[in-house]
C-alpha cells in the first residue's frame, strides 16, 4: 500500500469525515477528547464535536494529518502544540515534563481495512515532519507500553504503542502516565526535532 499523508484541510475534510464514520472512537469523539476539559467534552454532543474539528481543519494550523490510499482516507493522527490539548494540560496523570513548548501527538485512527499495512508508521513519520516544518522543538506522545510483538486491541492503541515510537527515535521521559486502575500503562515519550 502506498500511503500519502496530508494535513486535514477543506480539501481533505470529506474523506476524513468518511473515515470517522466507519466506527470506533472517532465516530463519537471527533478527536476532541484531548482538546477539551473533561466537563466540556461530556457536555458536548457529536455534531458540536464534529463542527469543532471541522473549524480547526480550516484554520492556518490544521490539527492533524490524514493518510490516503488513493482517494480514500485510511488513517488519521491528531497533533499540535501541547497547550492545544486542555485535558493534557490539566491532567494529574500525564505529567508535564518541563516548560518547553513541545508539540503533542495524542491519537491515531486507522481504518480496519488498512491495519497492519504501515499506515500508523506513515502517519507518525508525517507528524514528525509536519511538527518540524512548523518550528516545534520537540514532539511528545503518550503511547501504550506493550512488549515487542505483544497483541493489543486497536481500541486500546489509539495513542500508539511504545515500540512504534521507539523505532521512530522517541525515548521515554516519564514512566507513569495512566490511571492505576488501567490494565495498560501509558508512558510519556519525547523526540527532539
């Protein structure tokens, strides 16, 4: 599969919306979970969340990248300055490492028909290049810690997996980034740009 990664814009919006309608978390959160405080997210309805993402897609700094296989969107990665993600800024679980103005990669969505074909890795490579082009000093992410080759359900891997980020040059900067009741530990990783 040849994957073409592009920012979400008015030209790529309809394809992204079609991908999100396939199901899973994107269908109900429209990638706003991390961008809003918990109470604001809980109060919002799906059409409002979709409209928020659409508005951001039309802004000078799109909030993510879309992976295409031909004309069809097969993947998504959400990223931007850490300060764009209110839930992370206010989190007691995801530690702020320092005062640097880092960018964050918060989630991936890959079509069930395209999984296991390098889409997430292409999106991660695209995110690194995109953040670098926009002057970010470093990229941060909050992947799931899994053993190399360990199986993980796609719904648990929306933030990516630690081995994927390590292969892309990220290193763990905080060992603890998840609720103690969670069966999967998330870590904070960072890559200097």
